[in-house]
């Protein structure tokens, strides 16, 4: 027989928000490290490198911020 986990919506929201925030932090730290390597590597053409990485950076940050905002709005809506 399977054990069903009964979790309150507020606790589930906290867990999901924490997981998303930690993932966002890891992604940002990875991208900053990549930017620093690209900045100090004399072989890499800086203009092309930063044009490529900037688009990915904006997409990832925008997606995560949208997800966090959606979670926050949904929890406020449920409280009303």
C-alpha cells in the first residue's frame, strides 16, 4: 500500500519556492563564472562571447523571475 504524503499548500509553496531559488542561484553563479572565464581568456573574442551568453542569461533570469512571481501571486490569491 502506498503512503500518501499530505502536505499543506503553504508548506508545498515554500518547498517549491526554495527549490526554484536555489536553482536560480546555482545558474547565476555558473553563468558569472563563465563570464569571468570569457572576460580573462585572451583567445576568446569578447564581443561574440558576450552577445551569445547575454541572451541565455536574460532568458534564464526572466523565466525564473516569472516563475517566482507566479507562485507568489497564486499564494496571495488563495489567501483571499
